[in-house]
C-alpha cells in the first residue's frame, strides 16, 4: 500500500469529527 491508499482508508473509515492532516507516519519511536 502507498500513502494515497492509507489516506483513502482514513477518509472512508476514520472519524469525521475533526480535520486531519494528510500525512502518514512511516516509523515512530517511543509511542
């Protein structure tokens, strides 16, 4: 999957009660 796929999934299934940034975190540390 690529970034656009993840953003499309978020738009379809995510909560629509806020305006999210169009970013995808690839790797995180300490979360």
